C-alpha cells in the first residue's frame, strides 16, 4: 500500500518538494493506524487477561487468602530477612511420683559418729634440728599402748608465736647496726598468721610492740630504735622477764635472741637464769650473735676491748657469752648461730623457719570407740617403713638420735 501511494503521486517541480515529502509521511502514518485502531478494546482485554481473576466460592463472594505465617516472610527476600519464630519448647515431663509409704513402716535415719583424732608432730634431733622428708610409714601412733592406723598425713607450715628480743645499747656502732639488720631479716620471714612481739634491752627490757599479726607494726617498732644513752647490756634480766611473760601464753613459743652474749650488771646470775629456763614450758630459744667481725679484728690487732662507756670486756668474756647462748639453745631445743657477715642472715633465718614451721599432721580413728570422757595416753614413734628403728646419719656418716615431740598424758 505504501508503494502504491508513492507511484500515484506526481512529482512536482522543485519548489513543491517539501509538499511531496509531507504527503509521503502522512501516507506512512495512515498505513500504520489500522493496526492500533482495529479494536480499541482488544488491548484492554489483553491486559486484563494477564491478571488472575479472583476466585469466587459458590456463594459468589471473593475468597480471602490465608495470612502469611507469623514471624516474617517465608524466604529471604527484600532488604531484610526476618527469621521465623521458633516453636515453643514442650513443657518438661512431670516429676516421678513419690514412693508410696508402706503402712506400718516408720520413718528413720541412720547417723554414725566416727571420731577422728588430729596430732601435730615436730620431729627433731637431740640438739633440736628438724628432720624433714618423713613419710606416712615413718610414724607409729600408740593410744594407751594400742597401735593405731594413720589415716591422714600431711606436712604443714604452722604459724608461730615468737618474741624478737634485741640487744640495743650504746656499745659499739657495728653491734647496733648488725642487731638491726638481723631484726629486719627476721621480720621479712614472717607470715600473716604469725604472732610476734618486739623487745629491746640495754639496762632493762623495753617492749616496743605487744603480740601482733601486723607486719607493718613490727617494722614501725624497729624504726623507732635510736642510739640509746646506756651502755649496759643486762642480758639475764631481759631474758628472765621475757620468759616470765611467755609463761602465761599457751602453746609453743619461740625467742629470737639477737645479742653479743655479754651481760654487764644483771641482778640475776647464770644459775637463776637456767632454773627459769627449765621451769618455763614450750619455749625454744634461738640465739644469734652479732659483732663477730669486730671481735675477730680486735683479737688480731689487740685493740682495747671496750663494750661501751669505758666498760672493759675481754675476749674471754665474749667466749663465755657464746657458751651461754649455746647452753640456752640446747636446753630448749633451739640452735645458736654465729654469722660473720650480713649476707648470711637470710639463709640463717630460712633455716630457723624450716625448723619451727615444718610440722607433720597425723590423723587416726581410735580403736577404742568409747566416748566416756576419760583421758588417754598418746605416744608417737618414728620408725623405719619396715617397723624397725629409723636410723638417721649426719653429713659425717654418724648416727643421729631423733625424737618426736608429742607425748600427751
């Protein structure tokens, strides 16, 4: 049709060329119109046919779709994916039914009392040195002569009750400095459960702090010490007074005696001092000598032995003091120390700590189950694992006598 229209048109002259082009365009548009104008409602019908017709039930009303499941869409679509709500957990099963009570059978409970006796034992040599490394098989417990079975065994670090008694007089500057160094070294070994009192003496004893568990209070007491005005060192009077105070304290007690061993003008003599030591129970003395290097120097150079303020003291007096300290230690199960240098003090006090803290804790159930309130005699023996006597040798290979400090009547 488009070709026929072009052939029927007579081409005019050149000035009418625009008119011919216009007619050709109109003819082209006219040829395309019938495809859109054949049935105007057909396009609408086609668009409606693409939409799904609503379903109607038999009564003619439109059917409503079921709402989507609660908790969000069924698939991860859209900018957010909301998870579905989880189904509620089923309730727990009911508890089992209680057992039915049998008629004629009364309710009752069974209680059994098993007495357990705890025994703390300190094993030392004859001169008071502790024996470490013992095992459960090394102990035998006798109650009224009847052997008992040790059920529990452990090695404990027991707290201590001690008095730090320090010589601090206007004698020699080296003596005072070493006495303070030894006192601070002992304070460094204390633990929170220890009870310690601090005293110093010159002409008479002075209590700096009473029994306390506060380590700062002990350091504060030592910091109060200044150069005193008296040169007397009345050792016997001070030690007697300390023993008299400890006699009223229950349990095991220790005296850390920091001294030169020199006694100048005490009212008491050595015999009275030794009687007091024997009469005081549960007290162990650990004497620690100070000023040893000064004594060695004066012995070689024959310098004047002046204890202070013109008090003449010879080397024989120092040797006598050393023997007295050894005697005090041996009588009470302690040990005397004579350090030459300050560097020996930490190891020295560590050795004392091992002696006074290393206890063996034993437990047993008595074969005599009667609880009649009567006293029983308890004895602890140290034996070899095979039941024979335990043999202990020193570094030189000699036999050492040992004993367990725990016999209760």
